[in-house]
C-alpha cells in the first residue's frame, strides 16, 4: 500500500482546484502589518499536508520494522491508526474545499 501516493494525489487535486479559480479573485499581497501577521492559509495547508505525508511514511517504516521483527505491534498499530486519521481528516478538508468552490461557482452563474 503506497499511502504517500494518495497524499500526493490529494495535493495535486488541491493545486488543480486553485489553478481553476478566477484570477480576479486572487488574494492580495501582504503589506505592512499583514506581512508580519504570520503564515498564510496556503502555508498552513502545505504544512498540514506535509505532516500527513510524514505520518504515512512513519507508519510504513514502523510496519516494515515490525514485519522484520524489529518493532512491537502496539507501536505499529498506533502509527497506522494515526496516519489513517490524519489522512481521513485531510480528505474531509479537501471535500469541503471542493464543495465550497462549487457553491461559489454556482453563485457567480
């Protein structure tokens, strides 16, 4: 099971949706106090997807180690469960973005 491929597909889908957005609706550039406010939404989303990918990779390493007799079952199960929960949450966020995008597109027609 190649779960990092699933995360990459999710990231690709999000980027595709962003590229389909109306160019006139792009976010304004950061200036003044807004530039010092902190990371933007895109940065936060990227970090969250990187965390999901990291969890998927860690789960794979842990299960591989257990299969080779170098790890214990509770650690492997915990890593897999954590990766599954994070991936399901990322998919749900993607689904809500898609639905919001569709709603906005219907309002503009």
